[in-house]
C-alpha cells in the first residue's frame, strides 16, 4: 500500500479528545485515499515520526491518533503513511464499545 496523505491540521468535533484519544484532523484537497477504514501507519509532524492509528472515514474525512503526541497541532502540516489495513470503518452502538475497539487498534499500532 503506497499512499501518502498530507494536509493541515484543522479543528474537528473534539470527540476523540473527549473519550481519551485525541486525533489530528486533516484538511485534504483532492488526494487519492485508500478505502474507508482503520489503518496502522506513520505520521510525520514537525520532522518527528509517530506511530499512528489512521482513520479514513466517510466523506473523505481523515484523522489520526499519533501515539506519544500530546501537543497542539492546529495549523501544522502532517503527512500520513497508511501501512496496514486493520478493519472496516464502522459505527458503534455505545461509547464503551468504541473505546474498547480503539484500545485494541492502538495496541496493534504499537506492535507494528
């Protein structure tokens, strides 16, 4: 899989931060994206490389949880490299189910 997704970090809805998994939301312009789903990959932010859980959502929404990053990234450029498809994009019935799945996804990201 050879995708590179670059964009400026923009304000999202804040839901990831609310449930303990802050994400960077990317403003993307006419870039080819992999199919919707959750990926293990890398993120480059300010010349630092982070392991990342990358979500390609409906309507070409792209966001990523950068493992080990806790600063404010608004307005900064981020480059994502999805490496491995983990699972289909899905909606969860409860917040608890979503949090449990994110924890599993992050564990898989940390192992890559």
